[in-house]
């Protein structure tokens, strides 16, 4: 899987995206070869990055891990 940032270009009444050469070569892309494209707009990506670390827990991460270890030991 490869990821890259780009801006769609107007192409008639549609939009097109041009793939970087290194990705085309690495993934052996050719005309008419089916691929899957996942589109994430800038806002969705920025919101995901901002939300990391926002969850405030009552216990520290280490306490949660230790509790998980205790439950595993009891099994």
C-alpha cells in the first residue's frame, strides 16, 4: 500500500489525480489495471490527528497495562 498527498485537477467535467512515478513503478500500475482508491480529505486527516491524545483516563496507561497483566495471570 502506498500513500501520497495530491490535489485533484479539473479534467473536463471530472477530476483526475496523477500518481507519482515511483508509486507507478513500485506497484506495477498499468492502464486499465484495476486499483482501489481510498479518499481522505484534508479536514478528516487533520481532525484525526487532533483527536489523538484527547481522551482523558482516570488511570495511567501503565496502571491499565498492569491490570491487564493481573487478569491474564489469574486465567
